[in-house]
C-alpha cells in the first residue's frame, strides 16, 4: 500500500494510483492526488490500476511506456522514487522492463536506473547506464524501493529492501548533464507481470543539493600516497590517468596501515586488476580479472565494500567479486599510491527524506 510523505513535501509529480481502472488507461493520465500527468503508451492494453498499484500484466508492444510528458529540469537532489511492492511473477526477457531516469522518453536507454533479469519469477535486477549493464544484483526483501537521484553532473541509484530504514547506495554516476524523463519502459514484446507503486518526483534537499554533499570525503586532485577518510562499508571511486607504459596503482580500502588492508591493484603491463588481501605485510591474491589499461587514458575505478564482499569496476564494467573478505571487515580508511582525480568515498547506506 502507498505510504504518506513527510509534512510539507513539495512534489513535482505524485501518482499513488488511488482509483482502480481497467486497461487501457486514459492518456494523458492525471496523477492522483497530483501534481502532474503521465503519458501512457499501451498498444496491447495490458497496463491497469488495481489495489492502488500500477499493474503490467501481458505482452506489450516494444517501446510501450509510462512516462512524464515533459522532461524534468536537471537539479542536484531531484529524485524519481518508485516501489516494487512484490516480486514480479514474470519478466520473460532480460531488460524487458526498465525503470529510471533518461534524457529520452521513447528510447530503451537509462541514464540512471535498473532493469530486471529474466526468470519466473525473476530474482535479480541490473544496474543500467545507457544500454549497458554495470552489474547484476539479487532482489532485496520486498517491497523494493528504488530512488534515482540527479546530481548537477551525474546521479545516484539507491535501493532499499523491506520498506523502511536507510537506502543502499548502489551506484554513483558521474557524467550525465541532461534534463531527465522519469519512466517505466517496456523494451521487448514478451510477457511481463509486475506491479509498481507511488510514482514520485521530488527535490530531496539537504545534503543532496550539492553533487558531493552526501560523500564521506572528497579529494578532487589527490597526490600519490594520499589517504582518505572512508567507511569500512563504502563505495569508493578514483580516476587514474595511466602513464605511457607499465604503470601500477594500488587503491587500499579497509586500511589500518600499508601492512594491513585490502588492495585493488591495477597493473598496466600485466593487463590485470587484482584484489589482494594484506595481513601483517603478507599479500594474498583473492581475485584477478583482465583489464586493458590503455596508455595516457583516464579510467574511473569504483570499489564497493559490503560486509565480506568486495567488488571492483573499471569504466562501468564489473571486474573482481570476492565474497569472503573477513579480515579488516570493520576497519575504515583508504589510500591511493598514485596521483589522480576525484578520489571520493561514499557511505554505503544513506537515509533519504520521508517522501
């Protein structure tokens, strides 16, 4: 069921789907209780409202959608929030249902958001950037709350399971500058069965009004061997411009010292990115992946740490994934051995306003 927003919330768009209605729904749809309207493209009449939820049940035509009629002007902290109240019964094609923010209303791309992985029922969702998949993650406990939040440049993708408490920061985007359409996009003419709740667009305010306001620590131009305040569970990013040849970078997380930490090591000559556990100066390789470090090229490296799982990404592509990182599990701190740009640590869990 829908839930009440905080007192005094100024919604840009709010649809709680209060009144049940059979397909096809009227378009443009006047949001309940408002403000705002939604454009609905439903070629095969499979989108209805039942039990105060938007229900998609059947086989859509490709590119059917529920979307704002006009893009929302970009502003730091401007957010699209929606709830998946129960696990979808059917998503026949991976990527067949996409939810999030995008610069284009009638395209399959997403600047910030997710799609679902095929299964009956599906068990996973995917972080999306444009038409690319950053990573595939398991569903949290339902209901699953999704928040796609703009920065002045870039944005945040949050997920919360269980319907209350803090959100998990799943991904940080760093390049988007366009105005955005909030949309539910049906990309494939294959069967889907899911429900969605409370289509909301709102300004979150507070620390979200600046691009790095929710960050734990920021170093815009870090020097070699610079340390950074960083939670044990975190999302850490760093941009490294590789040298002409044979460069190596160590990014340390969960760092007590150089001799007790976890290292994400980029090796230009070896064309690898490795995860290395360091205990009392002894290095143990825990994961390795291929990575071509093209000379004189800027690469954005992202690391996520969650309890015993440490993952790494390069240029929005998943690399190492190690799920038994028990040493230094509660130790804070990060370090880079090379100079670079945008050395930023982010908290893994973030409370969002009650909207």
